[in-house]
């Protein structure tokens, strides 16, 4: 949320037709415009809004909306270029968790999603204030407002009373509502991108007559690249540039361009954007670089005021190779080859490398966007475009930052079900642990956060552009493997050994063949061939023998993929055999199910086959086959193994059922908000919760805690110890003072205390050593010895809550055996969290005592996730240790830190 020139908090969002609208709270100065909104309505619309045609109602409604702020009332308006076009308001009538809602939209602007967008923002605000339901009265003939409520995605009930309808809308946040909001946002986003990626007219502002200027280069690319629609240059000193008509200004153009490419000095960018906006341009592509903060603010102000989508600044440009369009608004050296890969990058240099690599592979591009400084259009926008364009089947991203990672994650989870989504995990150099107070903050590096995002969304994350192209080549040309079992075939034993090592290092398996497969292979390979795995077909193998070997391996039930490691030999040269031809002639399809939902003919599929040719000049090639397909060929076995491993991981992700966020019983979110509010009333700057407040907060979410008691004196400690002693009579005493985190490191814990004398001695020791600090002690029964685990959460300012899980106890940071997933956790995320750490076998009974209470452990993680999702003020939390036994799971020690932070709905529709 930003402030406008008058200091009013504003949000910009997209309407259904892709135009931009400003949403902000109503202020007193809006009275005349709001009254005019109603007065300009037709008599029929006034009657539908006020149940009667009275013009007096307009003045009263405007007065109510512009009255001084009062509890339980909120009004939001929508405006475009300073003109109010809609109003939505709710009123609790002074209290309670239910509010009456009303909506008004200007005549002539219905069916553009104004009312729905306003209601979505009211829903978000109402939830933050503890309101659980909206009610609304409408005439039964007011089909538009009744349809609005029905389409929200929230549970809605209607009660008819004569000509009126009473609507009751539950504001429960669930996946159905998020999905509905997401669908509306996706449609609006795609509509807003059409002027950018499918324009009917383009103008290059700043196209120079001098060779070498960026503007001239973009104009040349557009003109020579075959852009099939209207193209103009804007230059006051020329009437024609490169054969393209030029005009002195945007306003002088014979038609208003959908897209304006701005290639002027940074100081002139704001004025150029303002001129484009006033002329009605719908999208800007700003290639200019080095804008200072004032210029950047002015550029964004123009884009938001006039509803223009923006790519850049400081970018290479955009391309769309769609037939009949051929838009190439870049200054890259070459035109992108038409194809089916969507590419979005921040760095222009990386973009050029990807375009060049894809062109060498023969894959080609559907559309390309260099996002530059990414003021507006993001990778999330491009994903939604590719999902809908009907051409893209492979998405490649190189992003250094994410504007809204939680929204990106939801979009990516949906898109990766339809096409591979590959990225380079840029920025791994900050992987060192930062100095932090809590175990969770120490473990939660930005690398771990990004990896959690990629894993949960099904994104294939590579370590370099080269590796990305290796994986893209395989996923573009071959079906996914059903698993990670690889058969290696070679005509040179040494090459087979190298390939086997590479597969093992990549996490792939080399299974033994079935006796039937062994017999088949011996029947087709030359004498002396070894049919283990790797298969050494010997230097004397012929093209036909190698082809027969591959065919039999692709039919083997113990093989998911085949890797051929080939080296040139004098034997093959002398006989005229070309072993590569064994790969490029078509292979028969094998009866069987199509793996993991991949596209293919019913009940038939082909296992992927890749080649390694050590003499190859390029890192990866796509070899054309005689049936029109391709086979990837790599220059080193490590590259082939990495690509197969990425494909196998994708297949595994696709094979899983779509995950859901489980419902939890015993959760009291309103009480948790009150606990936080009471804490901030006493500690305005936030901080670590005391044991009582921490326990109360955990109880709001049903987190199981080991029984404990508080003591401030020696006698109190003896009294509570007597009450808490377990069957063995032992207790634990922990010191407490504000800010104490690592009790073991401070030697502020006494274990195995028996009898009153040991309890007294322990208390006196803590009191003496921590004089002036100690505020009291926590006494607990000594817990049984078993697996000690760690669970925590840290609130990332960009990515949201990150939940961590792993081995606990005093060595948790030293061993660093942790896994992480972003909240809110789904059922699948929780399963992955528990199985990912190295200590996971202990939880499943590897130590011989049987598995721990796995459902109980899942509940602890889900409830921790819910607490972090409900409370954006929760900066970090440590549950360490968490004791897991076959019969129960319990948190032995918990620490929570709250900081004042205004809640922000991560899924609310808004532009950055």
C-alpha cells in the first residue's frame, strides 16, 4: 500500500478488462464526488440501490460515507484518474462480528468487476478486524448484486422475504475463496498484458537517427523482425527513421499505440510516460536505465494514474513470436526463434544467453520478457500469460527477487501441473547463516527459503544457465521417467564407469536387470558383451545391435530411463556404422500406463533416452530423429545425469495428489489476536513473550505442552516441584529473565532434581549467579528420554512464514539437520518436512523402539504453521526440544517473539 499526493493510503488493482483502478479509504473531501456518483445514476439503479428513487438518498449516503471515523464502519472507493467510479462500505452498527455491506457502481461501468474488487478488499479488512459475516439486503430483481455475492467464492445463504432478499456471507478464509480470487485476478492480469504482448500498434519513443542508439536498435528489430501491425517512431527531428514513419510526439500519432517503447535519457522518462498516459497508451516498455528515486516515483505515478502496465526500466525488451504478430521489441543481437518456450529474466545478459542457448537447441521461444528493475510486470504475470496463450509448453525463469512470493507460489503450483517450470536459483552466495538470536533465525537462510518455495511449487531449480538448458533439452524432447532407475549402455567400459558415477552422484539408481532382460540383451549384443548395469556392448557393437539393445531396455520393467555413453571407434568407422543413428530412428511405443499424467497416447508411452558423446563440441544438442522428434545429447555424463534427475523429480512431484490445508480443531484465532494485543499494550516495541503469555498463545492453537509451573521464590519452587514430580520424583528447573534464549549455553538449567533440598539448592544457585536478572523459574517434571526434535518458524518480510523442522536439543545449530517449508503448510508439506531431515529414520522406528507419534508430530507442525499464518506479528518461534515418543508429542520448551506489524493480506488483488 502506498500514499497518494494527499497522503491517503491507496492500492492499485486490475479490473476484469485489464484497466487499472485505485482503491482507497473514503475521506471527508470525497463528499461531492460520492453524492455525484449517486445523483448520476438512472432512476432504476437508484431504486435498486436504495429500494426507492429518492434523490435525498444520495446526499444521505455520501454524508454517511464521509462522516468522521467510527468503530465498526469502513468505506472504500474506487477511482480512476481522480474520478470516483464505485463505493463499498460495511457497518457493524457499533459492535459484534457481523456487518451490513452495501455497494454502488457508476452507471455505464457495470460488468467490469469494480464492485467485486471493492468487496474483496472489504473482506480482507473485515477479517483483520474480527468480522466473520457480511449481510446485505437487496431487491430480488437486483440480479447483478445477487450474482456478485454468489460468485465471490464464499459460502452464501439467501432468505427471500417478498420482493427482498437477505444475503448472509461467511468470511471464512478457505481455498475455495482464494481460488475464486485467483481466477478473477488471472483473467484481469491476462487482459492487462494484451497491449504489451499482443499490441495492434507500437510506438518507439526516442528512436534516434544515429546508428548505435538503443531506441533505433529496438525500432530496427521491430521493423526487420516482421511486426505485422502498425509501427511508428517518435522523434521531433525526423519524419522517417529506417523507413518507419516518425512523428514529433505521441499525441501527434495518427492512432493511439497500445504499447510505447521508451528509450530516452533517464531525466526524460517521467515526461515521456506522462505524455503516453495522457494519449491513452495502455502499456510501457522502458529500456532506459539509471533512474534515480524521484524519476522512478514519477514513472510509477504516471503508470498508475493512467492505468499503464510497465516492463522495466533498465531492460532488454519483450518479444512475442506468435504467427501473424512477430513482435520483437528488444535490442538483442538476433531475433528469437519461434517456438514453445516462455522465457522471463531480470538480467538482459542472462536473457541473451538463454535465447541463444534455446536457439542452438532448436527449441525456440513463444514469448520473452526482460523485466529489468521490475517495477510492475513480474514473473507471476508472465506465468499467467504462458498458462493461457495456447502456445507455451515450457517455462524458463531467471528471477533475482519475487514481488509476492506467496501469490507466485500458488500460481506456480497450478502452472507446473501443465508444463515444466525451470529456474536458476540465483543468489545462493548468502547461504551462510546470519547471526541471530534464535535457533530458527540462525537456520532460516534466504537460500533455504527460496528452496522451500521451489520445492513446494514443483519448480525445477538449477544452479546455472547451462544446467537449466540441459534440463530444458530433456523435458522438451523426451517423456518424463516413471522413476529414477537408469540403465546405462556404452561401447567403452571407461565411459560407462563415468556415467555410473555421475548417475549415483545425481541420486539416480542403477538397478540390476531381470533375468528375462538379461537373456534378451545377450541375444542381440555381440559376443563378449557384459550385461550388467552399465551394459558394456563392446567396441564391436553395430548400429542395429545397439538399437535392439535400447529397444529391449525401454521395455524392461526395472528401467525408467536409458543413458547411452558413446565414444567414436575405428571399428564403427571401418564398418560404416553410425551408432548415433541407433538413437535417431523411431522406437516402438511400449504398452503401459502413461506415467505421472504426462501427455501421450492412451495406454502407451516411451521411456526417455539420452546420449553422452564425450567428443561433442557443444554442452548439449538435440539430435533430430527420423519421426520428427529429438533426442538430447550431452558432452559429459554429469550433465545427462543432472537432467535425468531433474526430470525424475518432476515426475515424482506430478505423481502426488494435489495437496490441501487440513482443517484444525481447537483453534481460537480471535483469542490469539487478543493475546497479541494485550502484549503490545504492555510492550509497544514487541519482544520475547514471558512463559505465561507464551503458553497462553500456544494454547490458542492446541499445541501440546509439557506441564509446568512458575515460581519466584525458593519456597514457591519447592511447592510446585512437589506437585509436578512424576513417577520417578524428578523435576527440571529453568531460569527466566526477559531476553534469555539459550538456557543451556548460559547454564541456566538444572536437571534431575530430587527432593526438596536439591530444588532449594538449584534455586539458590540460579538466584546467586543471575542476581539482578532473574525474574523467576519454570519448574517441569523430568521428561522421559526419547527423540528430541526442533520445530520453529520465522517470518520472512518477503516470503512470509517459513516453518523449520529437524533434530533438536542443544546441538541443533551444530548439526543443522533441518528441512523447511513455507506456511501455510499443506498435508503434503508436513509429510515432506518430517521425512526430509537426516534424522527421519529415527522417527519411523530405526532405533528399534517403533515409530513415534507421527500424527501428533504432524499436528504440532500444522498448528505452528496456522499460528504464524494468523499472526503476521509473530517474528519467530522456537519449539526446542519437542519430545516425540510412540505415545505422544509434547513441546518441552517454547519461545515466541512478537513485533508490531500491520497485517497484510498476501492474496489480496493489488499491483505492486
